[in-house]
C-alpha cells in the first residue's frame, strides 16, 4: 500500500500540525484525534470515527478537507444504499446516443465499445479514486452504520486496496489514495472485516473545560459568564434520561442562539425561549423543564439571574 509523504501537501507533519491547521479551519480536536488523523495520512489508511451524535465526527472531516485545501467528497449512508449510488453506474443515455450516432453513420457499436470507462457515471467512491488534482480529496462516508450489512462488503476492496473493480472494464486504482473518513453513531455493530481495514478513534463528549474551549472557539462573540453557565447546564442536561442528550452541536447552536439574542448571563427566561436548540423532542423538553423547575413564562422562568446557577 502506498504511503503518502506526511510532510507534503497530502498530509500533516504531526499531531500539533493537525491541531493547528484544523483550529484555523474552525474545528478543535484533542491530542488523541489529532494523532489518529496524522497517522491516517501517513499510513494511507481509512479512519473510522465513532461516537454519539453531535460530538463533531462529520465536522472533523469537513475541517480536514479545508485544512488540506482539497475537495470533500461525501457519501451519506442510509438503509437501502446501493452500489450504483455509491460506486458507479453506466450512463445509459450516453450509450444510447452513441449507438444512434453510429447507426446514423452507417456503422454499429458492439458491447465492448459501449462498456468502457467513458460511459461510466462516477458516484462518490469512484469519483474519489479518479480525482485528478495534485492533492487527494477527503472522502467522507458518513453514518456507515445506517447502511445495510451488504453494503459494507462492497467497501472492502475500496478500503483495503484503494481500488474498485468494474467487471466490464477492469480495476480502477487510485494514483493518489483519497483520505477516507468513515463515521458511525453505533446504531448497529459494523463488520470486523471493515474495522480491520481502518484505523479507529472514539470521540467522547468533552470534559467541561474542553467543552468550554470548543464553545468559546465556535461562538467567539459569547460572553464568558454565559459560556461557563451554558457548559455547566448542558452537562447537567446530559445526565438526564433523555431520548437524545444534547451533543456539542446542540450546545454550540444553543450558545449561538443566546448570543444572537444579546444574552450575557443565563436566566431561566432565556432558557425557555431557546430550549428548542437543546431538546429535540416533546418528551425531552418536558424532562428538562421538569428537572430544572423552569415553568411556564411568567412563573419561575422569569427568575433573576442568580437563579441560573441552580439550573
């Protein structure tokens, strides 16, 4: 397997370089993830990133593409995803046009003439392999756990050999292997054969200090007291038995909403009018309101600022 030059444009020079360049692209990563990203580029291996929703798996891949100055090619997985939607399909309209043009000129096209590379319609995986630029693209295979087991088997050749075999044409191998990031929310177990082909990293919800740093970076206009109280409140909400505990994505949205409303210190009235950014179901909203005594507007929700720390 080819090993990219880690000091060139196709990779990072080390974990510190990863952190610096991703931070410049608007995304903060810890040392563990930075090291995993660096090794993935050095070793030319796909990186499987798992974690609960909202911890920054997808945004990490977006930031890597921005940091490397290369295109992002995204394959969003879902139940029923097929090879034709992910790898390639034949361009039947173009084939038919070629047949009619040949007939108009008094000639004919055989099967070997029609099933060639020029009649292939590139889907994300083949597009990533055939990317012509000097810097390999970042290929994001997002939420692989949503696809069927059978779809995983279609990825084995691609992940292990950076190649796709088209029976009628042959094997397409990448001259410059794309940097592949797979994400999973662990809604189901992935096949061992897929895991063996990838490096692996688990993203935890960050500790309070780290969460505050991420919020500060993501919403630079937020007041420091608001960042502190929002971080603490999200941590308490995550301890509840919710259908969907808020992740960092929801925390960033909430802080951005509060800041947009001119809030500098968290009070219950502001919690009430912005709760939709944290609680994403009626049951979760009810649970949050019940747990922290934030009743209807005009009740305790109008309490003064000092009560925000109790929430």
